[in-house]
């Protein structure tokens, strides 16, 4: 009887957990859609929330309007001028959150993310070199050239961090300290490049350093969407392997996982995702660090649920931060707003750290 009662209790707990996780994902997706509709109402051309939702739905449904009509102008403003910015915020937040969650599992370190491991700072060196010095790979368009630069310089700190994790007697603290050192080093290189730049280019690089959505145009969205979706799908597919490697290399190897090849493959995908994100929106700090912790507190440590949950929550955080930057804070950079939000939140997580999360 006692055993049956215990099984019933476990079954009830499992159903409650499944309901909570499902409700979180559905609520997050609904809030994201509502935030998109609200985001595209912001601007000099006045559009109500109802008109924005109608323009979005009609475009998806294939409805056409008479050129010059009110509905036609609303649709044009929403899809050609405002949706690219909203999409950039969504894809940037999703990329950072997914990479952060995967990196924390892969390195077994709750402080790991593209920012603390130096990947974002490394990618920023490539972007600044392309903007200020014109050093880009030949035969590539402007967007691909900046992305290629960001990938080349961003993968360097990633390789160093992975190399450090393979050393014996290396603690998680050592890995993060090494990442911060790399971040400072690459940050110094960016500053050196900026020192000899013209005022206009220097200001442009500075906006990229703090993170901005001001330079987003519709032409940049298809490639960003492709890389974000493909990378996120990849990490969802390999989430079981991430669960294994998060237990330690020895345990993962005993279960048949080639940890070195798997880590290198993940590193390659991460670097491409971060390179594209940095080349479009610049460095957006705290998203990859804070969002996985927020999701982990709600849905648990299983990467099969954690990664899609982080993806939705990261997209929502960046989009809401951009809305705040354009309204309450009078046009301040979205990266600054994210720092204002992410810093205190991460401090709270540290003070209320739960060991069972790891």
C-alpha cells in the first residue's frame, strides 16, 4: 500500500510538473505575440494595437489592400519599417538564450554565456575592424562580410575556453575568470581600433558595443532568422547529449558520447549564431547569462525543455527591453536597458542560489 501511495504521489507530481512547463511555454508564446503587436505601434505614424494585429494577421493570410489606402499604409509601416526591428530583437534574444543554456550545460558552469566567455567581445573585434578599417573577406556582401569577421574573431576565445576546460584540476571559477580576461583583451583591441577612427565610425562602433537595434533593416532578417532557427533546432535535437555532458565527461563517455567531437560541433554552431547576432545588433549582455537561470527555476534542468523555454523567454526579454528603450527611457539603447534589468536579476539569483538547480 505504501509503495502504491508513493507511486501515485510521483505520478501526480509529474503531471503537475508537465502542466507547469506546458503552461509556461504557452504563456511565453502568447506574451511574445502581444509584445510584437505592441512594438509595431511605436513610431511617428500612429497605429493602434488593433490595427497592428490586423495588419500582421492579414499579411500572414495573404490579404491585399488598395495602394494608398489607410490599411495599405498601416501594413507597409508595420512590415517594412517596424517588424524588422521586432524580428531582430526576437532572433537576437533567442540566439543568446539558447547559446547560453547550451554553453552552461556543455561547460558545466552556471556563469557561462557568450559574454562571460569572451565570445561576444571577440566577435565585436571583427565587426569593428570591418566598420572602421574595412578589413573584410573579399567577394562578400556587407552583411556576410561583417558576420564572417565576427565568426573568425569570435571563435578564438571559444577555442581557448574549451581548451582550458580540458586541463586537469580546472575549476568552474577558473574558466569564467579566463573568459573575463579574454573579454577584456578583445575589448582593448576594439578600443584600439576605435582610437584611430573618424568620429562618425567611432560612434557607430560604440553603439554596436552597447547593443542597438537602430541599424536593423529588412534585408538582414532572412539570414538572421535562418541561422537562429537552424541553430536552435540543432540544440533542441542534441538536448539529450547536453544532458549527458552536463553530468561530466567521464559519465558521458561511459554512455557512448564522444565528448570532444560533440563539444567542438556545439562550439561551431554557437560561434555562427553569436557572430550573426553581433553583426546585426551588437553586444547584448546578460541575456545568455540570466535567461537560462530564469527558465531553469521554472521548468527545471532538463535541456529538452530548458532550451525551447529559454528561446521564448530570451526573445521576450529583448523585445520588451526594446519597447522600454523606445518609450519610458526616451530612446536609450536596448543594450543599456538589458544591463539595467539583467544586473539586478542576476544578483538576486546569486543571493538566492539553489544548489539543486545544478
